[in-house]
């Protein structure tokens, strides 16, 4: 029982254990299943996690691609518009490409020779031809941008190319040539640029004058180096095959024949030819082989250079900003172009899908960022540009003045061949004013500094230029500077109307115009007043003159410029000092033309300051100039008028500064080689060289200038050239050198002192003792002869070249005769002196040998007879007779003494101020001289007016607006059109010929006047045709031909065209004077024609003929002689001429068969009352009516009368002697005075 329960319990437990075991196995099975499930779930979870991660990655990739796509679209959209515009532009370019390329090609091929204005005119003409031919081209074609890239232009500027359009165009031609370039480079800017541009290719510089030229050429051909050959005016034909590219290929080699040998030609070879001489004319065969490139500076390019320079010196901050701005603008375009290129390259190089290519995205991103940065900088540059423009505008007038001043200097050679100035000369002045100006020390205010620079620029230019000017031309130059100053810096009007009247006021008074009438004024003064009244300010001139009680007194005063009456209307604003001076000048010109020069100085003082002209009149400090202003490579030209030697100044300077100097006289063959050796040696060791009389070797001077240009001299080296003013001195030498002009001071005293310094003391004091007085008499005679030249044609009929050589020969002659007669004695009685021999030798050979005028010979003999006489040794011998009428109460007596020092002391005690009466002339001769000089001044100013008007735009006279845009007319053309219209109204439309019959043809007067009328009609037709063409050309209604260009160039300068010069006029006659005179001649011929028509040939005899208004006045005098001889059956040789002058109040009566009436004659230096001559202080006396009468010669006609033979000249220039007349003198004792005073009859004063 105890076991069974246990057994049962055991069985139960075992059964339970089995059950549990079974359960355990089931549970283990479940656990295994669960573990399997867990592992499966883990694996599934891992897969899900992996899938989720993959989804996230894909999502991120898609998001990145979306973002990249958006970024790409955004980046490309900023380029889209530009590319669309570019695409559209490309279409337009393709439609105009033929025309654009044609224009560009033509420009490169043909335009290089011309300056900027002609290039633009050519381009405009080509454009109009293309339009007519229906060829499309871009209307806004910019040549420089079309033919070059921005980075190229930046590189050129970095290589010293001036930053203006002309030079940029030239640089394009130097890059894109087919034919090798020939460069015209007066300033040397192109040479500097080329040497910099081709520096890395080892460019060689040589010259046609260089001994190693051929060697350098062969080397460049072989190795392909660029070659710059200068002095192409000395062109060597050996270069022809190179320019023609005459190459041949042999065995793989490219050969070119040079002389007698074949040279291998490198494909990289190029050659540039250059010349510094802009005037050289090249032969056609050379022109066809090269491309011309003209670097001659233009107004705009020089203006840019001067503006850059002043900004660099005065506003360095602005200059840097300006330079950075120009650089940035170029770099922006270049950088954008580079970014566009890199983007296109990246797009082109991308593989697969573009969205997967990071380089494209990064390039676009970089492009976008940099474009944004560039846009930001562009916005900044707008502010900088505004600041730069504001400051530049402040300095712009100075830059414009610089350009105007230089081009005025460029054109001064029209006044005198000696006035030649290089750009280098002007830029040196400009640089000195900016950087070496002591007046700027301590001045900080920019406006104040600009004022100082402006004032000093005008002052230094005037000072340095006038050192090489004739004294008579200095005022003209000062007035040109005044005009530039008024245009650029004046706060008031520039007085263009007043200046134009000053130059062109005497263009003639049209028939029917109101004229001024004032009693007591000469016809010339009334004509000047009438012309003046045409100006608005002087419209009430007649009223003003009537209301001015002391006007005639002012006209007769000695210095009217000191107190000029106010004859003009002030207007709403009172005139400034400049305005007052300008109007005073016009009044003085009208009523006292002899004081124009004095009043001109007043204008200069008003415009440019009190001390403007006086600063240049101080004694020249040659030492300071040689040390501080002149470089070793600059020759110093010491010019002097004939007979005056400036070499002594150089010797004195060398001694003063302790410099060793080598002096050589030129003129002989060995002198050339000696001079070259001296220059070569001195240029190395720093000595000075002086070559004397180089004007004797003008051809050698051409070579010398080129040698000096290539020289690299020692800094202490200086070359002095002494020469007389001579037209054959090479232009390039004058431009390269510094010219100083020395004129002897005027006056008897100065002339005597020069003579005494020339003649050695021992020579003058040599026995016999009378020799010194004879030398003094000779010195006085020489002084009078020379000083009267200043008053030509009154002092002498023409400008004879009396000089120191004549004095030297006269001294030798004097010594020879005195030594022969004295035979060693210490004294020689005055009556033993060979007076007659000396008078004949001086009067016929030494001085008289140069005289070709009968009355000048009489004058010379008169002086010799008065001076060289035994009476000259008497104590009271008068060198100049007393003349109360000439303010010479006591006269001048000969000095006492026999020694040189006594005579010299007497000479030194003479007054510096002499009157013309010292020379035997009337005191009004000074008035004549000053009147002529005033006329010359106006003529020179008129000739040089174009210097400033060339680039001034024309203005319409009525509206005051600019001329039609694009017509390109300069201001002078508008002025010329107005003048041409006036001249056409002044000239009659036609001239009828004389009716010829068988009766008329036998009349000598008819035959003479018929020729006159025919010649007048023919010339009138030519002149009117030319003027009508000119007016149409100025209006733009007709094209110019070469004939018209030459004519218009002359007329614009106030010069007479050569084909109008069909009768005798003075060389300096202006076209304004000529047209007025010609219209008067034609009117006289109209009266002749009308008289012949109404009364036949018989009516011609009764006409009052203006002799000076005939084309051939001698023929008329001959015709009158023939008329009388024919009428009376006398021979011509039997007839003599009698002249009778009517009194002013005498009424003309009928002419007898022997008499003819002449009108318009003027008597200079005397008056004629009742046909008797007497001296007068008036310059001209109008002769009312002069009757010439041919009678049979009778010897007793003039017995007992003191007859004076007077010359009758064609005009006041006295170059053409027509005939002589004999008139009795009122006082026989004054007979010789008529010759000394140059009394003469003048047929016309209009053209004198």
C-alpha cells in the first residue's frame, strides 16, 4: 500500500514527466520555430531598413537633381536673353556681313594715308555708295570694335599706344596688313609702340642711312625677326623684291632674291617702314607696294594725351580711378567673353546626361557669381565715372587749349618758313609747366593750381616761341593765343563777330548801302567807318560821331589808343576790360590804322595780363636755356638776319660757363668731313661744337638732322648752328632744334655802334689823321642806307640787301684810296681826299650796284653828295639840316675831333629815339610804316585763321543753330560762304564788249580800251563762276574738284588764287582787297563800254580814266601818245609829256586834242598847288584831276624853273614804275628833299 501509491505517484509523475517532456519538446519546437521567425523577421527588417535607406538615397538624389535642374535653368536663363540677342545679332550680322567686310577691307587698304577727318569723309562716301548699290551694312559700324577685340586694344595701350581712335585704327592696320606698312610718324609715337609691341620677338631697328642696313635686313629675313626701317625718304630699291614678296620655292626652301644673292625667307618675317617727315612725297611705284599708316597727331588725340597728363600730375587719385575704370571696362568684356568660352567648352565636353556633369554646373555657377560681381562693379563704376567726368570737365578747357596751341604752332609756317615746331617741343613746355613750375609751390587748392598752370602755359609758350620769331610777328602770335584763351577760359563772349570784322571788315561796300559821312576824314577812313557800322554794336555810329565834339582832334592825336572814344552801344551789360579793348581795336582800325599794332598790344594785355609780352622782351639768358631747357640731342640754331652774326654770343657763353668749344665754318668741301668728325668726337666726350654759316650747306643739313636723330650723345654735349634766315634750311632740322632769332636793334645810334664794334680801333686810327672822320662819314652813310630799308617802299622802292659785307668792302676801298693819296703822310688836306672817286665807287659799285631803280639811284647819289665832300671837315657841317616842320629845330651837326674815341663818345650820346627826318624822310613816314605793318598783321591773322576754325562746327547764320548734322562743315566754310555771297553782289553780273567798226579800229585809244574790256570780261566770267561754285560747295550742293580745293584753300586764308592774278598786284595783296579793287575796275570798264556804245570811239577821249584801274596802264599812256601823233602827223620821238594838276576848287574844262584826263592819282609826301610841288606832312594828297598833254619837245619850256622829276608808280608797293613826270618845285632849295622823302605819284593805293 505504501508502495503502490508511491508507484502510482511515480507512474503519475512519470506520466507527468513524459507529458512535460512532450510539452517541452513541443515548446522547444515552438521556440525553434519562433527563433526561425525572429531571424526571418530580422532579415526582413534589415531588408526593409535597407529599402528605406535606398528610398531615402533615391529621394535625396532626385531632390539634388531637381535642385540642380532648377539651378541650371536659373543659370541658363540669365544667359538666355544674351544668347537670344546674340543669335538675333548674328542673323543681322550675316545679313550685313558683305557690306561690313567691304567697308572694313576698304578702310584697311586705303584710309591709312589720311588723317582722321579725311578718313571719316571717305568712310561716309563709301557708305553712300553702298546704299546706292543696295548693299546692306551696319549703320552703327564701329571700326575699331569690328576689326579688333577688347583684349587686343588693352594690350596695345599697355605697349604705349595713345588711347585715341586714330591710333587704335592705325594699330589695327599694323596688325591686319597685306602689304607691308609704311608709317608716317612725325612725333615718334608709332616707333615707340612698335618697339614695345614686338619686343618679345626681338624686333630690330635700323635705317636706310645705316651702314648695317643690308646686314640687318638679311638677318631678319632668315630668322623671322620683325624689322623697323626708318628714314624711308632715302628708300633703297633693293627692298623692292621684299615688298613685292617675290619668293620662289626650291627643294622645300622658300627663297627671296636680295641684290645678287638668294636668302632663305622665314614665314614669321615682317617689316615696317617709317618716316618722320610728313611732307615727303613718295613715288607711285613705292606707294603701290605698301600700306600707308599715318600717325600724324590730331586735335582729339592730343587733347586726350594732354588731359591724361594733367590728371596724372594734378589729380593722381582721379587719374588712377580713371585708368582703373578704363582697364576694368576692358577687363569686364574680356572676362565675360572668357567665361562664355569656358561654358561652351564645358557644355561641349560633357558626357552622358548633362544633369550628372558637375563641371557644367560649377562653370555655370562660377559664371553666375562672376557675372553678378561684374554687375556690382559696373554699378560702382558708374559712380566713379561720374566723379571722373566731373573732374575731367574741370581740366577739359586746358586740354582743348593745349590742342589748339599746338595746332596754331603747326600752322605758323604760313607766316614765315622759319616757324616750325614739333610735338615734342610743345609737350616739353607742357611738362615743364606741370612738373617744374615754381609758381605751384605751396598752392594746394586745385582750382587755384589750374589757374596758375593755364596762365603759365600761355606765358611759357609765348616766351619760348617768340625767341625764334621776327619782332614783327610776335603780336600776331600773341593775338592768336588771345583767341584761344577767349574760346576756352573767358567767362564772357568770345567776340567772334568782332574778330571776324577785324580780319574781313573791308570786304567792300555794296552799291546802295548807307555810308558814313564825316567832314575832315579821308575816303579810306570813311570806308572803314561804313564797314564798322555794319556791326550790331556800331549800328548808331553816324549818330555817335555827330555827337562827339572832339572826334577829329582824337583822330589827329599822336597816341589815340590811350583814350579811344566810346562809339559803340554797351548793351544791357557793361563790357569788361576785354570787351572794351576789342571794340577799341575796331575803332582804331577804322580811323587810325597806323595805331592798330599799339591797340593790339592793349588787347593782349586785357586778355592775357599786363606782363604777358614784356616778360619775353627781357634779355635772353642763353646760359639758363642751354643748361635747363635744351637736351644734348637738340641742336641750337642761332639764326640772324643777313649781315648780323650771332656766333659771338656762343663764344661768350662758352667762356662764361668754362666749356671747351670747337668752331668750324661751313661752305667748303673739307668743312663737311671736319664737322662730322668734330660732332662724333664731342658727342662722346661732352664738348661743345659750333658750326658757322650752315645755311650755305642746306643739303648737308638734311643728313645732319638724321645723324643727330640717331645719335646717343654725352649729356654735356651741345651743338650750335649759326645761320642766316634762309628758306632752304630743312624743315625737320628746324622742328628738331631750338631756334633763336637775333635781329639788330633799329635806329641810327645802334647801327653806328655796330659799325664801330666791327671796325678795329687801330684800323680807324691809322695815319693820316683824317681817316677816322672818313670812317665816321662812311658809318653814318651806311646807317642811313640801312635804316631807310625799314621804311621800304618809301625809304627805298624795294628791299635791297645792304649788309655788313658792303660796309667791309667800302672800308677796304676807303683805305686803298687814302693810302694811295696820303703816301704815308700823317695828315691829308680835305681837298686832297679823292671825294669823286669815293662817291662813284660807293654810288655805282658797292652800294649802287644793287640798285635797279632810277630814283633810288638818285637818292643814293644825293646822300653821297651831301656827306662825302670837303665841307664835312668844317666845324659846323650839318649831318641833318634843321627842319621845324619835322620837329627838328636845330638839326644834327657833325662831331668835332679826329680820334675814334671822340666819335664813339658822340655816337653813345645820341638819343635812342630817332625820327624819320634823321633819314631824310618826313615824320609821317613812321605813320606809313606802322599802317603797312598793321595791314600785314591783319593779313597774317587772316591767313592763319583756319588754324582755329578747322574743327569748329559751322553755325547757321539765321537760327544760331548747328549746321545740318552730318554735313561736316567747319566754321571757316560758313564764313567763306558768306564772304562769297558778298563778293558776288559786289561784282557786276557781266561786262559788255566794245562794238568794233572799221572806223573804231583805227583809233589807238579804242584798240587799247577794247583789250582792257575783253580782258576784264574774261576775268569777270572766271571769277564769278569760281565764286558761284564755291558758294554751292559751301552749301553742300556741289562736289569739290582738285581745282576747287586749291582755290578754296587760298580764299579761306585770304590769299589770291593764282589763276585770278592776271594783272599786277603786290605779293601780299589779300583777296578782300583784290575783289574790292576788281569790282572798281569792272565798273570803270562798264563806263568805257557805255561811252563807246553811245558816242563811238570819239567819246573815249573825253573819259576821265583811273589809270591804276587799267590792267595795262602803260599801254594807255602809249595809246594817248599814238593818238596825238596820229592826229597831227608827228613822230612819236618828237613828243614830250606835260602834266598839269587841277586845284581842288577848279572845275574841269573841255580837253583839247592834245590832252587826256586822269583821275584817282595820289601824291605821296607832297602837295601840288597850281601845278607846283611843295612838301607837306600829310601821307597822301588826292589829286582832283590830272591832265597829261603830249606836245612837241621844246628845250626852252622849262628854262629857269626848278623842275623835279617824279616817278609814277602803279601802286604804293612801288614795284612797277610806269613813267616819269616833271613838275616845278615851289621852292628851288627843296629840290633834293623830294628825292630823300620818296615823293612819288601813285595810280592806286588799293592793292599796295
